[in-house]
């Protein structure tokens, strides 16, 4: 589960010599106008070629994270396949979130590997987030209220400040995109359609330096990866929604590993994990019961991870990030 999931369940620069992106599934140029904010270019003589995104793809990933924090309610199916210790691991479940900066969501899934199955859940009522891997492991807890208190007055205009959004991207889709933003340098992207759906496809590689705007929580601290034996997949392809109804929705995250041959040259890419979010809808029936987690009396302890999410620098009321 290392490729798409962080310890809290959902997962987790060099301007020259970027690796060429993996071969694309069918990505046809959209006939709709992409828009000035996207900044795409395409040749009228080659309509079958998807236009290249000329805006910084890192901004698009950051915007997707902000949308996951502040956007409308969302629900979808989750399916992930990966390999661990030479065995295929399948994750199948459901995700639903209230959005609007509430930090309320629920993700439940079954993890299967061979004859072994494990039920797992991550749920937040907006104050506390709990993560439970099976019944034998102690639950993990994050005190979201403590993170909000650290933000002070900046939280009152949080949707206008990407630094606040980073701090509130705790669990679920927000944290998935938070980690993708911090761990990978997004060097190119294309705008088009897949099976009639307007999307962006963005391509990233492991960072060699932190992003221009980086969170200050321990979770966000840049950790250089060794050239050999990297603990994270070396490359990633992210497919995001581009329609008004499902703007920035993370349809798919594909992780690749590229090792070096004995002569030091790059070897072929290997797909190590594919995370898919299907059947997305913003027409979601939610109740407070969806966000309740009952700690079993027999649980000997709860592992608190709050400090990993608490920012270590003061967040100002207005963002100082240059592209805002």
C-alpha cells in the first residue's frame, strides 16, 4: 500500500533532462475551449494531438488539492492494484466527503493479497481523524482541531490561501494530492479527453528540491530519495477532471518505478501501482453518522500522529505565494 497510501491511509527540482512521459492511453484533443487560465497550445492541423499544458503543472496539482479541501461534496468508488513483496495487492472500497473545508469524510475498503484480506477505514468528523488497519493494529489519530488552532486568524479566509489549504489537506483525497504535490515535480501535462471525459494528464518525477510553496508540517518536509533503492515510485502520471462539475477530480494515479541497469543507464519503467476513482458524483446523501468512529473499549492504545500535521511556521492571513 506504499504507493497510494500514506501511514494515514491515502498517499501519498531539476529543469533539464526530464524523463519522457509514459505512453498515454487514448487522449484526444477536446473540442471545447480549455481557457486562458489553463494556457494550452495545439496545432489546428493536427486535431488528434492533445494540446500541451503550458501553465506550470505544479499549480494544477496544488489547485486540485485546494478543490479537494474546499470543493463540493463528492462520492466515488476506489480501486487500487499494486505489488508488494512479489504479491498482487488489491484495494476496493468507497470514499465520500462533505467538502467545503469541513474535513469530514469517510473511506472504507477491503485489502486483499492472496488468501489474506484486511478491512480498513479512515474517517473524520472534522475534529478528529481516525485510521484503522484491520483489528490487530492500534488506530491512528490526528487532532484536526489542533491544526486549525495553529492556523489562527488565517483560517477565516482559508479558501483564498493555498498555505492554509495545505495544512487542512488531512486524509482522503486532499492528503493524496498534498503528497503528490510535495513528493513529485510535475514537469509536463496534456489537456484532452479520455472516453469522452475532459481531463488533464500530468507527469511527475521524484523531486530533487522542495516546491516553491511547501508546507511546513513534518509531513511536508522534503526528503531526498537515493538514486538506488528509492522508497517512493520514481515517476507518476495523474489524471484530473477538467469539466466544471468534476473540476480537478483525481480519476487516476499511476505510479512507475525506473531502476538503473548495471551500466548506469535507465531501465524500462515498471508500473508498480494504479489507483482509480470511478463513478464520481456530487449528489451525495450524507449524515453525521457517516463520520462517526467508535473506538473499541478493548483497544489498548491509540497512536497519535497530530504533530506530523501541525505547521511549524506562522501562516499569514494573506498568501505570499508568487502566483497568487
